[in-house]
C-alpha cells in the first residue's frame, strides 16, 4: 500500500478513521477467524496446503471457473502474471517488451513490469475520470508493446470491455489488476455483464487489508483464462519446483495457510460487504450531487467502491478540505500524490514527457472513508459535515491565494 500524503488526526469526540478492518468491528467474525488460525497451527501445514487449495477453488468459482493461483502478495501477482504470459525476461520474453499501464496508480504496477524484465509505458488518465482512455492507449502503443496492464482504480472496472476488444484486435496480452475492483462488473455494448477478472488473459489481485476482500496482512492471487499459464505461474511462485526438480527459475511467492484460512471466511461475507460499500457510495453520491467545487467519482454500473475519491478545484482546496475534515475527526487519504512518471525512481524510465490529467489528479484528489464497518451514525456525520468543511476549505484556499499573490 502507498504511504498516504497525510494521516489526518482524529478527535476523541467523533473519530472516524479512514479504514477499519472487520476484525476490529465484528466480534463474531474475529472469533471465527481466531478459531481458523488455531486449526491451521494445530495442523502442522503452514504453506501451500489444503487451506490454500480450498481458497483457490472458492475464488475460481467466483471468477467464472478461471484457474486461480494463490500467492504471497498483490505485487508478486502482477509480476508473475506477466512472466506466466511470457512478457519480459523472467518469463522467457525480451528485455525490450513494453507494457502499457496507467501513470495514475500505485507504484507496485510499475515495479512488477520491471521485475518481470519488461519496460513500463505510462498512459495518461482521460480528461473526465481516473482511468486512461482508449485513445490514450492508442497514442502510447508502439512497435514493442506486448501487453496492457489495466487497473480497476478505486473499484471502477468500466474500462475493461473496450480494452479487451482492443487487445484482441492488436494481439496484445491483457492483464487485469483487480486489486481494487474485485467484485466489480461491467459489460460490452449489447452483452451481459461480466466480473472484473474475467476479461483478460490474466488477472492479479491483492488482499491487503484495505481491499474489497482483505486479509490480515499481505496476500494475493492470479486468475488465468488458459490453464497452461496457471501451471507456469504455479512453478514461478515456488522457485520453479515440481516433482523434486526445478524446471525454471522463479521466486518465493507462496501464500501461507493462515492467510488462506482467513480469506476463506472473508469470502463468505464478501457479497454482503460489497453491497454495503455500494449503499454507502450511493448515499454520498446523492447527498453531494449539487455541492459546488466538488467533482464526484463516475458512478458506473457494477462499481466495487474500494475507495471513494473526489476531486477539488486545486491542490490548495484539496489540502484545505482534508484539514477541515480532520478538525471534525474525519480522516482522509491521498491516492496518489505523485503520478508514477514523476517519481524519482521511475522518471528515467518515462523520459520526462508531461501527462497532464494524471498530474492534475495527483494534486486535486482526496479519498474519503468508505468501508463496510462504517455505521449509520458515522455515514450521516460524513454526509453532513463535508459540505460545511468544503465551505471552510474554500475560504481558506482563497485566503492562501491572496497571501501568495
């Protein structure tokens, strides 16, 4: 997970954290998970055992029977997805293989491309939202492009149908990063809706605690359309080992039994948790539809609402709103304060060209609390406080502008 730009303080009067795990909120769920951990510890099998296999089967059933491979983190899932498809040197491809990916996302996406032995090509967001447009992908598509990494940012999978069609037309691999949009769905025109994770050749998932399906630590998984790619990923996650022989060179990306057991339980309550996220998002969207100076996220059908991210008129307005909400005990976070191509570690990879929409969103966006453990009183407080906080923020931003002029 990214380090937030700010961790806003909470007041004792009505502290609403940015995220609260169900383990902290639901005693019955915590008790079930505690018993599951004890069962694993007593079993003596701690890595890649029956709990992992059971979780893979359950997740496969959710993802249209795609072959699922459980791994140790979402970052490893991204890397192994590309390697299993033969993109980059780790999977037997070329060092100059290029992968198109959003500039406005978490750094693990770019790290995974580089770790797979390929080259990232950053794509700008569209003018009207957080996702890159198809036109932006066309502009970034070059002669060495092998794959597209499509990120369902904040829970929005609406870009997948068009990207899947584009990749089929141009014979590119499509890897879906559904770390933030597991449970989302979308549809091509005139066709029934399909789950995120079933559009591409591979899907990578993170189960970091703040995701729509969260573990009690790091864990991840892959889902493949072709069982041959899944078999390769199984080799790569365990040092290329099979039947007492190392058939290829891989890495240690194994999921442990404890996380698999906890995820099995979380998966049982996942539909209810997803529905809760959608109800909260609907409250926010309806309540703030006419609030001036606030741009709400696109409300696409099937959105999973991992995060609820609004956009302000400027970075000064964004920071002032975060401060105003903090004074009321409402925590916020910034996803993401610097687009990938502007990070020092990745600037040389990109080459210095501006990606203006990503750069603006990095300055002006703010994530508000949205998670199933929010109670009705907390939701009402957030709904009521935000317009007032934004008015205070607007005044503060104007004062800042005058002082700097």
